[in-house]
C-alpha cells in the first residue's frame, strides 16, 4: 500500500484526484491498512489482526459511533491527500475509509480551478444511478480541518442512505457540494476523468481558456499558479453557460 503515498494532487496537480485505494481500509498515520468486512458492524471489521474498534482504541482515537460520515467525491478519497490536509492543520490522520454504494450522485467537474492548479471534482445529481465511493469516518477535529480545506464547497447532508460494501445501510452522510456549478458536456454534467485528459479537453473546447492558459495541461498548471490567471480561468469556466450550471 506504500504506492498510495508516492505523491498527492497538491504536490502533483495532474495526478488529481490522486491514488485511490481499491478496497476499504484505515488511513493510519503514514499507512493504509486494509479492512476485512465481517458482519454488519463495521466497528468489528478486521484490520491488522484485530477489530477496527480495538485498533482505534489502542491509538487513542474515537470509535465509529462517535464519528461523522463524509462521502469523498474527489481527492478526499486519496490517502496521500487526506494525510497532507490533516497534518497541515495539526490533526492526526487516523481515518477509517469504507467503500459504499451511494445513490443519486456521481463525481462531476467543478467550474473552478483550485489554487493548486487542478480542476477539481464536485458531486453531480444522477437520479436512478448509484456510485461506488468512499465514506470517511471523521472525528470532530478532522471534520473541522477538512471543512477548512474546502472553501469552494458547502458541506451538506445527502438525501438518501448509503450501503456499505458489503454491509448495512447507513443514514445519509455529508458531502461537499460545489459552490461554482459544474462543467457540462453537450448539455449534461461532465463526469470526472483523469486530470490531464480533462484539462486538455477544456483547452480544446474553450479557445479563450487556451489563450490565457496555454495549449497543454502542463502549460495550464504552470499558468494558473498566478492568482490572476487562475481567477480568469475560473471565470471562463463559470461564464460558459452552455457548459456550467449550479450543482443540485
């Protein structure tokens, strides 16, 4: 699992959303420890030869029952990104991360450029569809720290329960909804794709964006390090009314 920490989207924007685990686990400081589902109580799922509840207790961390659930739509599902965010706010990164079937939303593309240089995800409404996404189990300090890293989003509660994979249904968790709308593709919300391909498609489709940010994704990332260029790029995404609209 060490490869999950080789890089993160903050340091390497074109890797966004980062290295996403293939299965449920626990971000435990500088490691990602796989979880073995065992029954309907995720607190008793196995990790490193003991129940998750015991691992959390041994590390002086709150149990699942005292934690908030947050669906990760973009880079918050990458352990390297989460670790960097929490350490940057003086919070210990010990976070259970459980895969779940989440109805009604999918990762779309926010109509803004992050200060790190990537075009981030935002949830889009997908009635009748279900997405396989990670649920993060956060204590109060972790939730407060994550809120601080999401100034372009509003934390809200989903309208539907989610189902752990495999396991029980959980009450509706939180999700970070975008403040800037989402990018459309032929009138429909664009789905999140690998960052290099996404930025290249935006440059190809929006000539003014190409004039401001250059012809390639590498040019784009280098250009938007300048705050004024980044603001202009975000305005171009938001002004393309045939491409951007408010997320549901």
